[in-house]
C-alpha cells in the first residue's frame, strides 16, 4: 500500500499540468462551477469542516486522550505524531513545493490562501480516520467491516467536499488520498513492527 499510494501520488504530481489531466481538471472544474446543485454544495460543507482544523483537532485530541487513559501511551504518541506530521508538516510543505494555483472557475466558498496540490483535507482525512478505524476495529472486534466502511465513507466525503465546493482540482483530491493512504500504510507498518518486537509470539 505504501508503494501503490506513493506511485499514484507521483503520477498525479508529474502529470496534473500535462495532457490529458490538465484538460480533464479544467473541464471538470468548469462543469462543477456551472452545474453543481446548491443542495449538494451545502451538504458538502459539514464534511469540509470535519476535514479541517475545526474537526480534526478535537477528533485527534479525543483519540490521543482515549489511548492515554487506556494505558496505551506509545500508541497515543504514535497516533498523535502520525496525524501531526501529515496535517501540520508534510502536506503544507508539499503544497508550497508544488505551488499549484487553486481553480478559478468559481467556488461555493472563498478560496483558501494555501496552494492546491495535494488536498490537505483528503490526505489528513485518510490518515486521521484510518488511524481511528484501526483503534476502533480493535475495540469493537465484532464489527470491523462497519468500522472500516464508516471510515472510508468519511474519507471519501471529506475529499469530495473540497472538489464539490470548487476549491480543489480533481487531481488535488485524488493525489491527497494517495499520499494519505501511503502515510497511513507506513505508520501501520511501524506500529506492527513495534508490536512484533515487544511480543515474540505476535503473528
């Protein structure tokens, strides 16, 4: 998953300003600006809020506090560090490095001042709700499919909300998902290796 996510991200990073992706991005952005129903735009706003600071900070804080109160201090550090690295450090750095302008076809909300590629909402959602799903699936072992289905639905809705609202190109969102999935997979590999090192009977 790490390799697949990074490969998808790299392909989009190298190709978003070239054909055919550049034309697809432009045409889709124009169509969204002209034809997206108002009801769908309004329904996208709550998911956009959840995927930003206003949503991810309390969700992350609650997750870390839960792990600490459960005596899982290393996992609390792991979860907090993973989320912070992607949301605060790496994704903003990538945005500045690529320096891609936001769509100008028209947006339902004011355009953010940050650059476009990759979508921070999409990347952060993949990591935050992926980590949350891992912890929740272990807590409710009888319902892992429901937990992961809910997480994937939120990850999709948050990323799609930025596209629907017209503040990101389609490749920004897909690139964010790819990058977030790669970071999540790498973090889970680290967690698994530490668990195996601490428990010789693991696996």
